C-alpha cells in the first residue's frame, strides 16, 4: 500500500501499537463493535450521535475492500488521509484514553528537562471507583466524593492529604490517629502537615515513597499519585492472604507439601494457588497468571461459580452464577457477562471488560484479591498431619523491620522476613542504603542453577556477613553466613537491626562536631531541648519506664514544632494501659505529621521496646536539628 511510504518507522510502530489496542480479539482486523467498545471505554466528551457518526465514517472510508472490517493497511490510510480531521483527532484521542496511557509533559521540573511521565487511565478509573465505594460514608470525605472517574477529580481530591490518610487506615487499620488529621482549616501549612502524615505513615506500612514529596501530591502529579495509591490499595487487598491470618489457606497444600513450604509463598502466589484450587474443582485447566491466561474470562466464570455462596450455611443466601455468557463468542461481551455475575456477588471492582480482555495484570490481581477477601470458600483441613504451631505469624518487631525494608524499595519485595533474606540480596541492597559499598561482581543473582542453588545463596550470605564485620563495623560475633541462609530468626534480626539502626543514625551524622552519634548524644539532646523549653519531662535511657506514657515524646514534639500538640487530647496523671496506648498513637502520628519518618508502632512506646524507642527519638532529633 502506497501510504506506508509517507510515514516514518517510529510512526508506523506507533500505529501498529494503536491498532493492536483497538483489535481486542487479536484477529488482525477491527470491526464496528470494537470501535463502539473503544469509544465507550474512552469516555470522550462526545454526544452519542457524534460517536456513531465517527464510527460510520471510519468504517465507510476505511474499509476499502468492503469486507465489513478494517485491516492494518486500511487503518493506516485513515490516519494518513485524515490526519488533521476531527475524526482522526477523536479517534487518536480515544485510542490514547483506551490504552489508558496519558502522557504528561512540559509542566513539572522533570518534564521541562525533556522527561515525559505517563500514567494509566485504566488504573485511575479503577482506583476512583474503589475509593468512592470505600469512603462513601465517611463524613470527612463528603467534600470531594464521589469523584468522577472520567475526569481528573482524583488528582485534586488527594491534594489535601485527607483521602490518602483514610485509605492508609483502610489498608492497615489504626496506622494513623484520626485526631492528628487536620480536617477543618485547610491552609497551605495544615495541608502540608496532612501530606507529611500520609507519606510518613505510608512509609511505615511498607510503601516505597522515596521519590515522592508532599509537593508532588499537592500538585496531584498523576504518575506519583497513582503509584502511591496502588501500593496502599495492594497492601490492604493482600493483607489477609497469609496463613497465620487465614488458616483455611492450608487447604491449598499440594501432595507432599508441608505447611512451611506453603508459608514461603508470596500473597500473589497464594492467590494464584487459590484460584487454581477452585478451577481444579470445577474441572477447568490451571492458569499461570492473572494476565494472558484470564483474557477470555472463562476461568473467571468457573471461579465465580465455585466461590458463590450455595446457601448451605445458616443465614447464608444462595447466589446463583449464570453461566450462559460463558459460550458468548466475543471476548469483550463474554467479559461483560462475567462481570455482571461478579456484580451479583458485590465484587465488580477494579476491572472493566477491556481490562480483562487486555489482561491488565495489576487490575486483574486486584479483582481476584477482592474476590478472595469476600468469598475465600475454603475449609481448614481437619485430621491431617499438620503442625499448626508453625502458624505463629510475625511479631510486631519483624513487621516493622519488613516494612522499613520495603519502604526503601528493595527488590524483591519482602513478604516473609527470614525466607526472603536467605540469599542475602535484600541485605546487600540495604548495605548500599547505609552507604556501605557493595561489589556486585561478587554477588550471585537469580535465577540460581537447579544444582547448587543453595551454595550460590550461601556465598552471598557469607559476603553479607563479611561486609557487616569489616566495612560496616557491625557487632556480629558468632554470626555466620550460614545463619542467614538457614533463616535463623535471632541472628538474622541481629543483622537487620544493626542495618536499621545505622540507617536511622545516618540522618544525624552531620551533628556533634563529627563525633559518632550514639545513644548518649541523642539522650543529651532530648533532655537539653526539653529543659530549654521549660518542659518537666526528661529521659534517663531508652529503657526508661516513664516512656510508656509517651509524655516525654509529646513534649519533645511540642518543643520541635510549638503548637503542634493539642494537650487537651493528652492523658496525664495515673494512666491505664488504654490511656497509654491512646497517648502513644497520638504521639506517633503527630511525629509523622511534623515530618519525622517514624517506623515504630505505638505499642513499642507503651511496652518501652528500647531499640525502636531509640529510632523514635533519633528521628525526632533529626527533625529538630533541621528546624533552623
């Protein structure tokens, strides 16, 4: 075809990609139904008659050989011959929206340097609907909800930090003390505080927020807002897909597998195992992912049919899944029929028919996780030789360390503290975070060979311990690489704690006239700051029992940022355990609100866990020293 000679190679590739996005059933042709779906999904601000007119125009002028469909060559003609026409402009806009990849450029500092950031329109659509549903009854969000998923409402709504704080609490309840959120007066200063609170709290639950600032969120930078929201939503969706929280997951054990084997799986792997467990019961074949393998919606039909309540339990309604759409020949229509059945279960969330047919991995994972959370349809195995004592779940300290690592963006993501550190890759990345150089030429990287895989991992662990003893000057007496490789809890924690301690103290290295910052220097600074500001509280050590009331933390915060504490909310006198916890929750949230990246939890203050107490005061000292 002659037209192809008039366009550059880059443009040809761009057109090919655009064609594939519209060609939903991948048969090499575009039909009028696919065009209708395209414009429907794109939600362009056009009246219905205009859309029909454009489609008719495209089909009439584009379909040269009059076979009722448009080939790739005919597709190119449309663009070449109508490059400047309204039809072509609308068509191009629809394709870009349908793909959901919107390019943002020319406004931010980065863009002005020639960087373009793109974001997914599908993700925006999915997250807006999820947030609308999740927060629909929250009085503090009525001002911005419901958001319109087809506009940029979302990027404006997150600008004052309130929606983000609420979503963090939905994913990990009680992370943020609601009393710390500025809900009434919204000034640039109070908004900045809310955004600090949201970002530091997101970090504390394991979100990677290193490259996101309060300014980015206030401006509603789409790629950063969506990136942060996905992390927050995903943490909430996957929170209960874990054996210690859901013992019925043991039903997913394969032949010859132990509970320990199952406990090593990530939430995503467990979710896939769960879907395949139900598909096997349905007599359907196994799927290997939530992208290419679910595009035809057939696995989803069977999954919905398996998990739908059968009405056999007392008080349980029977929900019938209508399987008639299973045999629909068109993938998009079949996806719509499937989602109508999901709607009957109250689970039509995250995906549109187009997201299913395109196999969007992120949104399909969210869709399936939501199904699991509402209808796991699993029974805890009885009379099997299972050692249930293994299911202790992680301690608070372990969770804090794990969240700290993930917030720094280590790869792979740490789901299980000991198992996921057995090849030392994460530990070696953490050395780099604390400015200890790592020679990556000495490191074995996955995939490891089937034979000798453990030897490769052990070599990494030996190198990690060696770096700790020599370059990092850690105290690792009696700890060897084998201990990390074995997943020895006590000795692995000893290494991890020293990494976290060094990372925390690194914010203070510029203090103290070059002297090494230690516990004594921090305690001295705390006491001097309290005394200078006329506070009666003081700190003897990080084991000081008075820390359990959190009053010394509250007073220190008030010294660093006067007026940030509402003392009417602080309980004094003889305190019950509940009073102490309320004070601690308030103290931790306000510390994060004034800009201290605190990973410790309120319970660590109440129970005076010396190690994590130290990190709280070190973070506050760093914040206090930066005040001037």
